[in-house]
């Protein structure tokens, strides 16, 4: 006997499904729309259900973006670009995402955030000794860039721990020059 997927839902079923999903975790309107489309018997019901949920404030992209950005900064210690990229993946409008990230990171010192991130991720290691090896230095730099920190701030902090960070800065400059050619 062939196994079937979940039954398509009518408008009332979609609303109940959306409320259950939102009770488990906050979602942007774009995330919820994607989820509802997979279950909808009639695709036109999806936008109507989302609008119905926006009225009482169950779906609010601005509030979602603010709490998401604050959590990514405070809990994971990510940088500005990572938070912005993550908000865009949650289908938050670019203008809204940029303004929320700007407000969230207002008054924060990126260099200090980089230092805290390094100390947390390499806890228990002597950073000066660990980063003296070129492969560890490059790995830490890539990790900082993936975490959303600017190249300048990353290198500035890495220089505090390793003299080889000067060569890192030069090699990155050489790579970017080669990429432009």
C-alpha cells in the first residue's frame, strides 16, 4: 500500500495549521506563506489566511525581525552581515531588514564583538599560541567572516593575538586584487 502525504487543507484547516505552527515558534509572513502553500488545497487561500493572521498581530514581520536580530546578536554574538543575510533568508523585505539591523547594532562596537566571539568560540585555548599557526589564523578569519563580521574588524582583532595577521591582511588584499582582474 502506497504511503500518502498529508491531506490538502481548506481555508479553515490552513488557519488552524498556521496557528499551531505559530504557537511553536515565531515566523515571518514569507516563511509561513511557504509552509502554507505546501498544505493548501486552494493556493488563493494562503494569502487570505496570512492577512487574517496579520490583523490581530499573530504575523508581524517588523516584530519578528527585531526579536530575531536581537537574539542573533545577544545569544550567538553574530555580526551585522550574518544577521542581515539570515533575515533575508526568512523573506523579510530588504528595507525592513536593513533598518532593523542598523537599529539593533546601533551603539555596538564591532571590534569588541569580534573579540568576544573569538574568546567564546576558542574557549580554553591560548589564542596567541593557537593563532600563531597560519592554518588556525586563516580558519579563524574565515569563521569570523561567516559569522558576519567585516574583514577590517576581523583582521584588527586577529592582529592583537598574532603577528602573522599582517601577512593575512596582505594575502587577502592580493586575493581581492586577483579577483578584480
